[in-house]
């Protein structure tokens, strides 16, 4: 594992030039020196594309990061007891040497290093080569990617922000690139210091990335102003800074229904949620996604469809019959129930990711429905009242899939009742999209117990050591200043 992380750290400084096989992924054919990597506009653009393509590696946002954040919670049951496909994540028995722990950490820091090397290359050469406008765009994109990587690592490897207002140990905060073997000694910054850097990156990105792109694939898979703002609503929600959630969301959400973004990319909900999860995957609801095609797939045993679907995948995880699917509030009329299907007597999230082999489903990272529910929750928590706009936002998400349920202010006796309805809606809306674990942890909620034929996994309270993941053994070996959780 030591050699693997060292290789990743070194390789991330070797910037590659390429010809494009597709519009979504650079396909390196010739290694070029980092002196010439920024020598032409095409080569600079290729470095930007490489940031995204490495983030959608199967070990990270190409599949496993999303999967891990769902299967460690209560909605899924492990069917095949395969350690390669997340058994220890599901049952909460990870240690520092588990491949899930080390591989995700290594890939995330690999991308962070790519961003750092890119930003340095732009400062040295690239800004002049591409001109001020494109330089600002590209630097903003790199800082968006870096921010998302650091945010994602925090959700698994560090205590939630609420615990000590971010004073607990966070991550090694690397902001300069390594292009060869070097000194990796760096102590962990606090959680708050990491979030401060994340927000600095996102604030820079917001004012520098494009408002939109000329093609639908780039608009869905590259950072633009509204996708940066949407991510900021998630970050502030995670930090329980609800007034800031409202400030950010108001930039891209109308005050009244129908809710939409008035400037930049015209985000709005799809009338039919199933359209979000099938080709061409570039709907107005798809704020930011990881694209795949026949030439680029997540790789073996990383794909969402492989894990969650039985008809189109391997059926690694069925839906927990005691989970959200058992809730009477999720009615039989709800269109989102059509994603579920019974195979062999067990219920699976069968068609949400139903492209099948070679698994070209795009991975949703941020959807507009999340922004609406982020805003709804923040309004209730800020006003401590049954807020009328929050009810309208909840209805917008609920009604497009289930027209038989419409809430009114009178539907909720207290603000707590409305918050619980919003949290339940998130469980339904984002099932299999990797938001469940971050939702539980940001609120200090226990990860519930679950029972399978192989045995019962006990509940994990916030005080338990396995509430968060251990630090990668590779990092601890190479970086003696880094401490374990």
C-alpha cells in the first residue's frame, strides 16, 4: 500500500497530453514533460479535462464514494458477503488497511494533487498561454474540483462539523503539488480549517467559472457558476450554517413555485424524475454529474448499477425491507417507487441505474432537487417555524413524483414535524445517490442497525469509533505527522 500511494503522488505530477476519444474524457497517448504541458491552449484544456476524468475514477466519484455513503447506513442489505464490494463498509468493521479505506483516500488525494499541480502550472505558464478569461475559468474549475475532493474526504474520515464547531482533527491540507517523490510530512488541519479552504475555493470558483457552456455535456459535467453555488448550499448545510444556505440558494432558486434558476444555467426540476436517470442524462435538473460512455466506464465492481440492480447488475445490495421502502409515507403512487423491483423475492433499486453492461449510467453528484430541499430545511431551522416557502419547496419535490400528496402549513403541528418530513423526503429522493451517510453525520444521528441473513449489524452511535472511517494506513506510513482517528 505504501508503494501504491507513493506511485499516485508521483504520477499525479506527470501531466499528460492527449488526443480526445470523446468529449467527456481525455485519452492520453503520449507522456509529455511538465514544461510543455501548458505550452498550447489545447494542452491546457486537456489538463482541465484530466481533473474531471480522474475524479470520476471508479474508486471515487465513478461509483464507490457514492456507494459507500449509502451502504454504510440502513437502506441496503448486503447479499453476497464479498469483501471486495464493500462488506466491511456495510457492517462497520473497517480498519486502516482495508482497500476501501486506502484506495478512496489515495484517489481523492491524487485528484487534489492534480489540481495543485495544475494551478501551479497555470501560474507559471498557462495563464499567459490561454489568456485572462480562459485562465480564470480553468483556475475556477480546478478549485471547484479540489473543494469537492476535500469535502468528500471530510464526510468519511473526520468528525462532523457540529462536534466542537470544526475543532476536531480534519485532513492533511495539501495546497502545493508534488511532481516527484518528496516530503509528505504534514499534520492534520482541523475540520474547520478544511472547510475554510473549501469555501475559499468555491468563492473563487463562483466568480471565475463560466455562467454556462455551449454544449449539454459540458454544462452537466463541468463546473459553472450555478453548480458551484449548489455545492455551497451542501457545504453550509453540512456545517449547520443555515443562514448561509439560504443566502446561496436564493441566488439560484425563485422565491415562489415553479422554482428555477433565473440566471446562468436554467436549472429546474424535471416533470418526470425517471428522465434524470436515462440518456442523455443532461436534464435541467442535473446540476453536476459524472459522465460515462462506452469508451469510458467506471471499471469492474465499481458501477452503481452493478451494486444496486439485480436485473442489470450483480445485485450486491438489496433494499432493506425495514428501511425507507417500508414507510407508509412513501405511497404506492410515487413514481420513485418504479425504480424498485422485486427479483428472486427481494427488492432492489433495480432501474435507477439500469443501463446495464458496460454500465454507462451517469453518476449524479448534485441535483436541483437537493438544492430545493437544502433551502427548505435551512428555512425551517432558521425560523424555527412551519415556514410556508419550505412547505412549497417540499411540495415541489414531492408532487412531481406523487401528485396525491400535497402538504399545507396546516399539515405540520411543529417545525420539528416539517424538518422530519424534509429529511424523510431526502431518504426517498436520493436513495442510492450517496447522501444518506452525510445526512446522518451532519446531524449527529445514529447509524441505525440492520439485519440480514448473515447476521445483524448493530447501530453505530455518534460516540462510536467506527462512526467515521480510520485514516488510510498508507498515509500513516508515508506521513508520520498524520494521526489516526
